[in-house]
């Protein structure tokens, strides 16, 4: 990483992620990196919010969640009768893993800016900013107590590790460092090693921060012990899929962390009829999110929310350009995962045409807080959920199933099933239970950007039983599950290499 990265952090100041009104008026990031800035607790808080803005900027500059976590396994098709239909074909290009075609210029979907996903610079800006913040806190900031210092350091460590985790799932191996004002060129490090270092790092901080916040405006918005535990669970389960010799260790750590999370009593599954509260944000179910609200003047790009692809009039306006959804989940796929007619997620999260197999399909999961007036082309102002309690309960259930603790695993699965008012799991253990948990995560987290990554880490992406876009073992091992890495990464780093599969033409 080049020295100039320290100074280019200022670029991210243009991204907006206000969490509530009192945090709108903060200093730009060019004042957050120098020795003279950290003069008060308010300066530290402003810095933490700006680091979150940097990471959220990567979600907001393109259709990030759908492109990276939902469409690459081929379950989503575009509606040829929708407005600007050729521009929506990108979902099928992703579904064929044809990313080089996706990001090449002159495409009708160029305004989605998919090429920006290949650029990891902003993540390193957030990492460098977090490193500097931790260093300055250790030096001492006026007005910050020892307890507050340790809590702030935990938040910074979370943002740092979250950035590494996002990059690992996108690019595989990454450059890892935690020192402030880093300027030495380094090669990419094996991603299992990187995540193990992140896990060890977070272990030193998680006991220094509260499980959640008493201020309701901060729940899920600021990192907490709940957010740190969720991230550690996710990283352990990712490594379990790529480090088979140590898989049981990762499963056990995930199960233990899940037990700790649930024993805290700080989070809960809200009743399904209160789903609007969950997706609006800052609920008791949120572990970490990028909170958004038009009440605070938040400006999402129209292209960024997943909801943009799966809603039509009256949830999207004007009517003449939104008579059908831009895209839909295949009817065959929806029938596979939603066979249980008692499941209230069907009627709460979708319209009556859940199996429509065309643009009549709507996913109302993210439409609970839609605009009621006006003809502007705007999406509902829901939060960008990163980690949610229901997802982590199922991740703990998956870990327990892999440890052979089927009874305990089934109990956790049925917590999520009960919330959905779906029939309880009554099948056997072993592979049947593991398969059911995979589908339950597909149901519970649909549209939240986890499905493709679950396919990759469990290696189900290698089988047509689980995906429409099967990767051969050879392609998988050469990194076909990753994204291409921008050639900008080569600048000023003689040790840098790009991703082999994409350098060789994506075949």
C-alpha cells in the first residue's frame, strides 16, 4: 500500500451516512488524519462515523449487495418488458459469472458502475483510518476515559476487520497490516491467515465494548460487542470452508460465539408482523447496519438498494415506467425454497405472485417503508443490513450441525422457523439437517447479500443441485468465485499480483 493512501482518505468525505440528526455536522476527513485533530471525544466519534461512511460508500456507488451476494448463482432473471430492459440484463450476465463482460465499457448497464467493485482502495482507506484512530487513542485524547478509549478502539477494530472480511470474500488474498501510517509495499497474504489474524485481533477488543446501546438511535448503527461477535462468527465459518484440517475448531468457535450472543439477551427476533421495524433499522434484531433515513436527508443512489430490482408500482413511481419489476427470482427456485405454505415470510415479504416467473413478481421484504406520495423514481428508505440476529442464529445452528450436535442445532433452526410461523423442522440430523439449514438461510436472508457467499464457503457452488451457475473444481481453485482486481492495485507495489482466473480471461 502506498504512502499516499493516508492523504486520499479525504475522498470518502463525499459519501453520506448520517445515523441521526446530531451527527450530521462533522469535520471532513482531511482533519481526521493529522496530529492536531483528536482533541476531544467528539472528534473521535466524528472519525468513527466517517470510517463507516467510507465503507458504505462502496455499497452506495453501485448495486453492490445484489451484484456480489445474490445474482452470481443464476437464480435471478431480468424482465424483458421492464423500463430500460437491456440495462437490467446484467443480472443474467452475473448469473453466468461473466464478470469481464459485465465491467467492460459500452454496456447498457454502465451507469451501475460495476467496475468500481474491482477497486479495493476505499477499504484500505478505512483500514488506515482505523489504524490511525487506535494509535491516537493509545497516545491519549483529552476528555476520553480509559473505558471510553477501549470501547472506541473496539469500534475501530471492527471497522478494520469488516473491511478485511469484505475484501476477502470479493478478492481472496489481500494485503494485511494494522500499523498506523503504513507505507511499506507488501504482497497479498493467504486469506485464511488474514481472517485468523482478524479473529485474534477482535478477541482482544470484544470484552471492552457493550453488547448494544441504550440509546435507541445507535442500535446497530455503531459497532457493539454484538457486531463484533457476529463478524467473528462469519469469519470463522468462512475459514471452515477453506481450511478443512481445522474446520472443527472454526465450527466450535462459531457455536461458542453464537451461544454467547444469545445468552447476552441484548438481541431478539421480532415477530414477523413487526418486520417493518426490522427493515427500517435500529431494531433489537440489528447487529450491524448502514442506517438510512430520508428524515435525516440521506441520499442513496437509486441503483444501490436490492429493492430497486424487485419492486414495481405502487411501491415505485411513476407508474408508466414501473408497471413490472426489473427482475425476478426464478419460479422454480422460489418453489424449491418456499414449499411450506404456512411460512408467513411468503405473505410478508412477497406479493401474491411469488412464483410468477416474470416481472409481476415483487419482493416486498424491503418495501415496508415506501414513499407514499410523489412521482419521483425513488426506493424505499430502508437500512442496509449487514449482520442480523436471525442470520447469526442460523450460522450457529450450521456450526452445531457440523459438530454433530444435531439436537442443539435443531433448536436454533426452530427459533427462526417459529418467528416465521412456519412448520418446525422435524427431520433427521447429519446431511439432511445441514441441507435444511442452508435452505433456511436462503429463505431468511433472501435479498440481503449472503446467498452466493454461502454457496462458495460450503462448496455447494460446485454442484447443480444447489446453483444454476456451477463452477468446476478447476475454476473454483483458480479463483472463479472472486471478483477481478483493478490493475490500480499494482501501482507502487512490486509484490502485487492480480487474480489469476480473471487475468487469464475468465475461463
